[in-house]
C-alpha cells in the first residue's frame, strides 16, 4: 500500500504561510533543493487543495526548466475542491466528491507514494481522517508572529513518533514523523 506523506515548510512559531499567503521565508538553498528532489522522486502523485493548486499552477509551468520544475509539471496532480470547475495545469485532475474515498482509493493503487504539498486544509482534514502515514515537517529558523498554522481544527490529540531528522547547514531541520 502506498503511503500518504505530508511535506510542508513551517516556521518555528508553527505557520506554513504568512497572513497574506506569503512563503518568501522558505529556505531555498541547495540542500533544501536536494531534499525536494529526493522527496519528489519518491512519489508519483501530488495532492492539492484549491488555494495551493492555484498558487503552484501560476508558478511552475513558467519556472526555469530543471529537475524540480520538471517533476512538478509532469507528476499527476489530484486537486480537491468544491469551488473550481476547470484545471489548466498539466496532468491535473479535479475531485469534487468524497475526499476520504478518493485518497483511500489512491493509497490502494500500485505505485510510488503520494504527497500533500502545502494545502494545509487538506492536510488537516486527512490527518483527522487517519489517512496520513508520514509527516515531513521542514522547520525553518524564522518566526513570523502571525500567519496560517499548518494544522487547524484538530479535535483530538494525535501522538507522533519521530523516525528521522535531517539538519541542513542553513539551520533548517527536516523532521520525519509517523503516527505513534
């Protein structure tokens, strides 16, 4: 069975984006790019919510051609939204129906792992439904003071087990967790 991985940047004070959806604080050095290349090489489908999909669809098709851009543009993308009707980014498919059923179906299919990138509302929903197998939290050494938290609306405690860490020379730390 395929794993569903959430891989997201977060600030030390727990935000995955600033109050106006800004992500200019992400560490973008070669070690961070190496993590992204490795992570994207281990998945064959990316899951998005509408907001992140729209942001990514504006950026990646026009991004300079390199390995990460090639992966982002070529990998299948499944977008969960009830508010949009049309997807323009290459290899994207819209799901308006039952997200739990669709994610469960995807996890049962053969192939590489699945990843949720950004998409905090989708990640929070999948977390509460018990669908996430691994959390890769990319902890950036910055405090924003305000913004949008990575996980919202968590109604019960979910214990996690740290299974790996990767310290980057920038001070960013990738924390790998699984549900305990």
